[in-house]
């Protein structure tokens, strides 16, 4: 574990924002974090934790310490006739985990195939796609707390998962070191999503391939069009509020318990933002929810564009959009 200075992180964030870390450390074991605590946290040096940078907006200069878990271990820790428990280092790439599960016939995560990022970041925003959320499979999350100098574990309940949210969104000064998942040993496809309902899929591998194919058609590839996936959460509003906002009747929506989940993409597209661009920042031509960097742009350009979209949606529909990625 060594400290590197003035490290260029432009290739470590999927928006390809030019960014440099004054101090940069990769660690493999949570025990190493104790010395980082002494040398940085207790010296009041700001610590930023990153995974694969696919859901973060990086500043031009990180003046503190950027910390990344480079551990790649996936370990089977318990197996019964029907289930298996695996412990996954937070540095494991999510797509590699999906492939590992398919190869080993561990089932449940198929609908989450194709989501970029690291395993350690997955519980933070409770990643979800095609009718499935990671919270359905998380048994435990292990993290190091800088303030208390100890490794702690949260059970699924303690993680307080909800739509694109968890307790980790509200916490500060922690590093997730691993996640424990409980998966199934027999495959039952989850086809409860409008894009999958007519599918006749016999194997988990077929479902994973199908999801990856659908995603590659819908979501611009960050390698060609730098982006962080969906930029806004779909707002959830009460039926009472929905009835009051008449202009919402032309917007796509889904029933969400007694409330409505409004399509943020549909709100943005209704105002003609799809394909728009200001100072190299714009909305993808393919997807109204994906903000893309079309050239050289900065943290500030993204922030200004984001503010503008949120302000206009608020003025038009009286709905507050919530940003999904984190501004680091
Ligand atoms: C093309 C594209 C498609 C996407 N599709 C989806 C989708 O379908 N569903 C979905 O839910 N998301 C989606 N996303 C968002 C993204 O993939 C997820 O949020 C993913 O979990 C981010 O992982 P990451 O390692 O890149 O996180 P980062 O961007 O590195 O970090 C995200 C946040 O987590 C914190 N963090 C990261 N690792 C740790 C750690 N070990 N300990 C403590 N804090 C940490 C960071 O400080 C930051 O606040 C998409 C993104 C892209 C670019």
C-alpha cells in the first residue's frame, strides 16, 4: 500500500472528466485502513472513496486523499441444498461477479447484468434494473468506520434499503470492504418487467445475454459517449399530487404502491431536452435520462446543466428531480 501523488483519474470516471488526485492509495485489506486513519483522517485530510467511478462526478482536483479498494476476492462461505452465501470484495467489478455466478450456477442476479461499477458501491444506491434490486440478495455489508476505528457489519435490515437508496447515502467517513450475498442454487427467471414479459428464456445465461443486449441498445456506451447512466431518480408522488398536476397525464408513469412513480426520462423528453447540449454537456439522443459529456467539460459545466434541468422541471411540473450520481 503506497501513496501516489498527483494521479490522473480521467480514465477512472465514466464521464471522462479531467481530474487529478493529490494523494491516491489503493488498499486490499480493511486492516490497512487503520494506518490511513492515523495519517489522513485524524490529520483532518478529506478522504474520498471511489469504486469504478461510473456514478460519480469527479472534481478537477481532489485536494485530499482518494481511496480505492483493489481486492478482487469472491469466496463461497456457506452452502445449503438450496442456497449459497458468497463474500465479495468491494473492488470486484460487478460484471465479473455476474459472470462468476453464471459459471458457478449461483442464481438471482441475472437481471442486474450489464450494470457498470464495483461490488462495493452496489448497496450504496441499492442498484436495480429490470424489476430486481440488489437489496433482495444482500445478507450483510462490511465496512470500516473512520470515526470509530473499527470494522462493522450491517445486516440487510440495518442497511435500510429503498428505491435507489440505503443508509449509506446518509453516512459519512466509511469504506465498504465487502458484501455478503445469499443466492439460489436453482434458476427461476424473473420476467416481471415490460421488456421481458414475452421472453421464452430457458437458462440463466440466456437471460443475462438478453439483458446485456437490451441495455446495449438503450443506454449509450460510456466508452463512446461518456456518461453515468441515469442522471435522475424517477420521482415518486402521491395520487393526490398526481391528480392536481394535470400536465402529467401525457407523461409515462407506473403504479408504486398507493403512489405513482413518474418517468424522469419522460419529463425531460416532454420539454425537448433530448439531444440538447450546452458547453459540451447534454442529454443523449437515445435516452432522455442519460447526461453525456460530448467533449471537454468540467464538474462545474455538469452542475450548471443539472441545475437548469431541475429548475425547469420544477417550474413546469412542480416536481423536484433528485440526482442519482454523487458529486464528489
Ligand atoms: C452506462 C451506465 C448504466 C448504468 N445503469 C444502472 C442501472 O441500470 N441501475 C443502477 O442502479 N445503476 C446504474 N448505473 C449507475 C452505476 O453503475 C452504479 O451506481 C454503480 O453501483 C456505481 O459503482 P461504482 O463503483 O462505479 O461507483 P462510484 O461512482 O465509484 O461511487 C459511487 C458512490 O459510492 C461511493 N463508494 C464507492 N465505492 C465505495 C466503497 N467501497 N465504500 C464507500 N463508498 C464507496 C463513492 O464515494 C460515491 O459516492 C449505470 C451507470 C452507467 C455509467
